C-alpha cells in the first residue's frame, strides 16, 4: 500500500515538473514572438535549439544511465564531479561555436546565456539522479516545477519591462541558481557524502562507460533539430519562427513518453537483472501502445483544431500549415516510440547498436534536410523531419525485435 502511494506521488510530481520544464520552451517562444517580434524570436529559437544540443555534452550519459547503474563502487560524489567537468566542456563548446559562426555580439550573447541556462539544467540532472535512486522522484518534480514556474514568471516580467531577451534570460538563470542552492542541495544534505575523496578513476570511467549513451543522445538532439539548421542555412529568420511554432506540439508527444517511462526505470532495471524478459516485454509493449494511442489522438487534434489554437496563442497567421502541422505530430509519435525503446535498451546496456542506429539516422537527417529545405523551403524541412523520424522508428523496431527474440531463446 505504501509502495503504491509512493509510486503515485512520484508519478504525479514527475508529470507536473517535467511537463512545466519541457513546455517552457513553448512559452518562451510565445513571449519572444509577441513581445520581441518574429525576427528576434527566430534568433531565440535557433539559440535555444543549439543550447539543447550542447546540453547533451553537459548531461553526458544522463540520468537514465545514472539511475540504472549497478556498480556500487561509483559514489554519488564521483557522478557530481564528472558532471561538473562535462558542464565546463559544454560552456567551452558554445564559446567555440559562436566564434566559428562569427555571430554579432547580440546573437552570440543570447547563444551563450541560453547555453548557461541548459548547463544549469544539466548540473541539476545529476542531483536528480541521486534523488531518484533514493526513491524521491517526487522531489525531482517539485524542483523542476519551482524552477520552471519561477523562471518563466521572471522571464515574462523582465521581458515586458525591458523588451530585451538577453536581460530576461540572465534573470531566469539567476532563479535556477537560487533553487539549486536553496532546494536541491539543501534536500541532499546528509544524503551525499561530500567529504569522501574523489575517485578520479571512477570519474574517467564514467566518461568511458557513458560514451555511447552520450553519442546517442547528442545525435538524437541533432536529429530533432536538423531541419532547423537547414532553415538557418537557406531561409529567413521568420521561417525559423514558423517552423518552431508548428514543431512545438511535438513536445507534448515527447513529454507523454517521458511521463510513462521515467517512473518505470527502476522496474525495468529489476526485470533485466532477474532476466525476466517476458514481463519486461509486456511492460514495454504496453507503454508503446499508450504512446501510439496518444499520438493518434494528437494527430487528429492537430489536423482539426491545431492551427486555430496556434494562431490564437502566437498571433501569427498559420492557416496554410495545417497539413504540415499534422505531419510533424505523426513524425514526433514515431520518434517517441524510438525513444521509449532506446531507454529500455539503455537500461539493458545495449548501447553500441543504438550508437550505430543514430549515426545512420543522423546522416540521413543531414542529407535529406539540406536537400529538401533548399529545394522546397519550409515544406521540404517538414518532410525531411518526417523522413528522419520514420527511419529512426523503423531501425529501432527491427533492432529491438531481434534483441528480444535472441534473449528469449537463451
């Protein structure tokens, strides 16, 4: 009874916290579009997308790997030290990126500040991993909820007053720093032994053990944003805003998958350790069916009422993008099934084969997005998005089928 109550509390707070944090990107785009104009919103969109890609460097192997890591010799402090190093690498990367691209001071500053925002999230993630391993996933949700809501409110207020995205983003970062210090670190006081000596062998071992997961995640974020980069190469900033708006509902699909998979990570780990592949397969299939069902519902809603809702929210005329919006939601559903399967295979430590999948899909994304966007504009970017997600979906379905068939025969 107590276990069910705890699971329910973890599940609900995980939905609230993760949901608010993920939907913040939607709210930021709405605010930037309405207050700062379509062109500034386009710069904000590509800067935020780049920060999300660089976030993978900061997060490196990520929380799924941390929570499901069974090597008890690696301490929480080792994980934290490793994360500090990856966060430093993340900020070095964004500095290098803006120098290579030769952006003006305004655009470069926005890229760096938003990268710092995602770096704070990457550092928080290692603390969340400790909380989740202790069974306190609800605290992760509460932390996300406070940061997201408070950060968004400050961002809105400051942007209304200053009409300056740089100042607004800096103030949002300050909110995150305060919550990390006053909520996350305070909660973990007594749970993490900071006095023990750092085992540098373990710190470097984490880089090695998590490399393929890092590669998978990094390429995965690139896959999601490949169309945006092709738009940045060939089209005007205003098209970046339009694509950012019509791709935003895809976030809801991704969130639904996260809501389902995260509370079950410990259970998947246990079933895998017990080699109970029959129950593991049942649980996997149930989650995939839920995601496909939600995706079907979302696609119908996108086609029927999606555009009027987006027109109302953003104040931008999007009537000619009805079919494109529906295509994106379908593509996002396919991608999310792949992500569910990826999380499960990561729990089972099938990482190299996933790395190969993502290399192949990334090459498809690079070629298809650039060719189609250059040839057909924003419509080409949308069809490239569908082709990329479809390729990822097919490769994951085939791969997991082969793996589970072999495991059941053992």
